C-alpha cells in the first residue's frame, strides 16, 4: 500500500517501536509508585517529557501529557473557560464570554465550540455546580486559500473574549496560517490565544517561545512517527486551566496513570523529529515530490484543481504558505468516497479531508468555508506524503489516481 495519508497518522518509527517494547517489558510499573520499579518508570516519563519539550523550545514542567490531541484541545479550551468561572454560569458583569476561532479548524475544535455555544444537542457546557452556561462563538473569515484574515479576526475580539483558538496549519489543505501576525493582533487586544499545532510540530520547526508567544499549544506525537494514545498540551507560565480529568498526575493538571510506553515513544519521536528538521533540504525534497504528484494528476485529469495555496518550486522553507507534504485536489462531479474506495483497492491510501470524518458523505466544511463550490468539494481528496515517500511511489500513485478517476467517469459514477 502506498501511504498518502500521513496527516491522519504516521507509522511509528523503528526507534519508537523499540523504545515502546522496552517500556512494555521493563517499565510496566506505575510511575506514581515509590518503589524502584515505579521510579524507573517515572524517570523514563520525565526524560521523554524533556525530549518533547526540547522539540518546541519549552521547559519540561510546562508540558502536559494527555490521551491525544483532542483531549489536549478540550483541556486548553474548556479548562480555561472553567478557570474564568464560565462553566459555573458566572459570565461576569460585561455579558457572556466569547471564543474567536475560524471555520477551517479541525472538527475537534469546531464541534467543541458548537457544543459550548449550545449548537450541539447537549446544549452547552455544564459546570461542576450543575449550572448551564453558553459561550458565544465568533467565526473569523478566511480567504479562498484558507488563510485567516488576521485583521478581521482581531476586530471580533472584545473585553469578553475568553480565548482565540487558531490552527497553525490546516489538516486538509496544508495551508499555513500567519500565526505570528495573529498572535500579535490578539495581544494588542488583550486576549489569550491557543494554537492547534497538531499538523505543524514535527513537520516544521516550531518555537512556543516565539515573539510574540501563544498562551497554549496543542500537538500529537503520532503525527510525527510516535504512537497514538498520547497528546501534548504546552501552557505558558501564568495561563491557568482547571483539570477536566481529576487526579494527582501531571502536577495535578490531568489525572490518570500515565501511558508510559506511549510517552516514552513520544520522547523518541521528538528526538528523531529534531534531527530530521535540522536539514531543510529534506523538506524541500518531499515538497518537490508533492509538486510532481500534483503535476501528474492535474495533467492527467481534465478539470482537476488544487484547493489551497501553491508555492513556487523549491519554496519548502519555513516561509512557505503550505506544508511541504500536503495537497488537496478536487475532482469536480466525482464522489470522494467512491474514489477513495477504488484507490484503496488499487493500493493507494488517501483521505477525504480529516481522517476522523472521512466516512461522512457530506463535503468538507473546511473547503466550503474557503468558498470552494460544493461540486468540487464533494469530489476532493487529501494526499499527504511522509518523510520516507519516494519518487517511485509518487509517480505510481499519480498514475493510479488518474486511472481511477477515468474508471469512475466512464462508469457514470458522478454527481448530476
């Protein structure tokens, strides 16, 4: 199988697998235990924490391990709201608090925001005291390339803005957001900002202490060859969140016995990512393969289009407008799900947007928010390369895509 779905998850590296095997066999004790076995497990967890922190230029004590990126997002948003008293129905004298975000966020953020606003069937956010309170959600506009309008976003901020929540790069199109400009604008308005860096950390250099710096950053090691089951939340000093899972672990910020093998694997993945990122030519090489894939598909399929920004050849530097590994291609009038199934049968793995929602028959909300017409959005697929993708794989995959589109078009399996 040619894997062009690395934005969904990446295979654990051999080094990660070896470290996790050792942890399963030798470090199986509870890291909260005071005996020698427990303290060996604790030592391994803390070494991994230091490695993960180093990847983003953080201090180890600022890192919180969770069960995944979704929980980390929930802790950052809901935990912050509860720290402000919102979950107890205390909205303050100035009116209801609000969250400013964008319609192109991962659905872990969009769905949570809709729930908190009362848009979900459960109706809102219930606090520890049982009171039901709702949060106003303000959606900042994006361009047709999916880029957030930082000026328009800042205009949505007022004295009641609890948080601004923005991704650093889009999981479906690879669009890189101007987060330095966004953070600067947010700071000028006196608000706090959470960055979802799930698709960025481990793929491009990311410094949590950038100037200006965010208040919280979320990422997931399984996106850069760690194992699933571990998420990471970095909190800036002074940014308080109320634990959503009670317990004494993670300095009291997130309860539950730590996933020692997964965390140990995350530490190795972070170390390997730091080494890989040190050589920018590696990203440039994969970006060139991505561009070659696009060229072959667009040449072979009449009417196919790339959704999102495109950089000049060789522009896979830190100033690029799109992640080096990602392309989203629309095939107007085709059904994405039918094309995905046919590609899978012929040995190519891709996605119809976010992996968590790729079973949906609806067009991607991200693409629709960008102004992509529904006919194209219905037939759009995400192809995401990995660090080990080869030219042979890419050219073979492009040939299969062209062939499969032709099969579906000739069979009449198109939208009418």
